[in-house]
């Protein structure tokens, strides 16, 4: 097998692994979204308000 053909095979394998990882991640995102009841959670809300934003709880005036 020539060096050029080996390079094509290696880059093809890298591309295939990247596509498989993308599909797995998309399925994980869909599963997490379904677990939240279909709600979207903004990452900036999680950073600012913590897990209460992800749970859909109000963060104003809450003193636990």
C-alpha cells in the first residue's frame, strides 16, 4: 500500500470516528432534552443562577 493510500485510509478513519462521535453526542443531547421535558436550558442561565435555572425554579427571593 502506497503512502498516499495509507493517508487516505487514515484520514477516512478519522472522519468516520468524528461522524460517529457527532451522532452519539446528538443522541445524548436529545436524551437530556427529553429528560427535562423538552425544555431548552440556556448555558448562561446555569452559569449565573446555578442548577435552579436548569430545574425551572425561580431564583428570585428564594432562601433555602
